[in-house]
C-alpha cells in the first residue's frame, strides 16, 4: 500500500549514512549562471555598436577646405588655434566616427598630407570634414 501525502509530510528528512549533506553555500553554486559561450555577449555588443560612414565632400566644400588650409599655412609661425572635425576609422569594424580636435597647429605636412598639432597629434587631410579658426573672421562663410 502506498502512503498518502499527508502521512509523508510529517516524516523526518531522510539522510544518507554514506553521503553527508551539502552545505548551503555549495548548493547555491549549482544555480549560478553559466556562460557556455565565453565571449558571445562581447561579440553581440560589438555587432550592436554603431559606426558612421565617411561622408563625401562636394567640390565646393573641398575648395573651401583648400583655401582655409592655405590661409593657415601663412600663419604657421604663430601656431594658430584651430578646430578640426575629422573622421576616425574604427579599428575593429567597418566605418568610424566623427571627432573634433581642438589645438594649436604646428605644421601642415604636405608629403604625408597631415595636419600636425603642437601636442604631436596628426590628422590626415583626406579625413578632414571641416576646419575652423577664430582668425578666419567670417572669410569662408
């Protein structure tokens, strides 16, 4: 005959003479999260991270940038403070982002085609989207 649930409910908990009870701390570890695919969450986050594409400048915008660059070449001995909006390529995926660099211009390297700042930062001229300087005084607008 099978005992009813009511009869079993009040019986003492069975204990094994061979296997001691597991401590509560160890029992909790059984239910800890398990990452079967290590790095999978990082890969998902990287895929979800958005990047921009580099915009093409119009011929008129390129001409204005050339004029601004020529103007700044004449002022290099004063290390003019400039602001450059430029495209920075992403090292891990296609695309990148637009960033603004503000600082004093030291040199325009025509061979490397880069703007060189006094702090050593170098920006490729082909990645420049906009160039601004207080000394322009509305000349290029």
